[in-house]
C-alpha cells in the first residue's frame, strides 16, 4: 500500500512523471503536486506570477527557485498531504532540494523515496513532440505511444487535445539540456542520502509495480 508515502518523481520532461502519477492517483489517495501544472494554471489565469513565468516557460528555462519553492511549500502545508504526496517536476535544482528539505522538516513530512524515471533521449524527444494534453481535464496522450481513441479528442472527458507550446522539437531539446545540467546533480544529492529508486522500465504498469514493491 502506498498511503502516507512522500515521494519525488525525477525524470527528464517526457519521462512519464505525469502519466505514472495519474496511474498512482487512481490507486492511492496521494496528493499530486506538479509545479509545471501549477505554473501553467497561473499563466492561464494571467496572474502576476503567471506573467513572469510565461516567458521563461516558453523558452524552456527554469522559473526562479524561491518562487517555485514557495508555491510547493504552501501546497505541502495543506492537510490532505497527510495522506502522502508525489512531487512531480520539483525539485529540479540542488537549491530547490535544500529549500524543500527545510520545508519538509518544518512540516514534519519526511521524504520516503526519490523515483527516477530513466529514459533514453531519443525516446524522450519522440514522446515530447507527439505528446497531447486535454484542454479540459489535463489528461495526457501521445499520438505515437498512447493515442486517444478519437483523434484530438480526450478519452476521459471529450475535451479537445492540444500540444503544449514547450513541446516543440526546439524547446524540447533545450528542456532536455536544462534537465541534464541542473537536475542530474540532484540525483547524486539524493543517492548520497540513500533515497533514489532508479527505474528503466518503459511500461507504465511495470513502473508502478516496481514502486509498489520498493515501498511495500
Ligand atoms: P513541466 O511541466 O514539469 O515540464 O514544467 C514546465 C515548465 O515549467 C518548465 O520548463 C519550467 O519552465 C517550469 N517549471 C516547472 N517546474 C519547475 C521547477 N521545479 N523549477 C523551475 N521551473 C519549473
């Protein structure tokens, strides 16, 4: 059972963090905290934060650590996180990891595991440039690997599917570069703490089974 487990998902954009989170959420009462989703919502609502973030996001660059860490801290302080959580896309830098460690200590929510979804670049780029998201419910599809039953229509809610602007080939490449440069050192940081579970499986059920086995 994966209740009350506090997890971080690390992986290049397109490694499957969102997809695996969605499968886990169907099975367990965990809270899913995706900094990308929170930021995209801010952009959509045209908030001040959204306006600041939007340019950086379009270029595939990281939003400043303090802003993102503050957003996550506020979310982690909410009561429903007592059930455990999946942090998806955060932390991405050592500085963010330190800010997170402080917040988790203050909130009394110790980290259980860092799940690293390790996927080859070639597959990542294929996946990213074919990825589609539902405008209405946010569900993730892929034109090549996980197509919707009806083209451009969400299986779950009938909403229209679209491609994220940062999933173009050019931006996808630069996001991969940013990942290797800034996020890879995070894995060393968490490996030293004995927290990392690296998974090279590509099948989503096998990935979830590996996480369940590790945390049983
Ligand atoms: P994602 O959906 O996780 O791929 O995030 C999309 C974009 O949001 C990234 O390319 C960044 O511009 C921004 N973003 C998301 N999470 C973070 C984070 N932890 N730190 C800085 N920027 C972030």
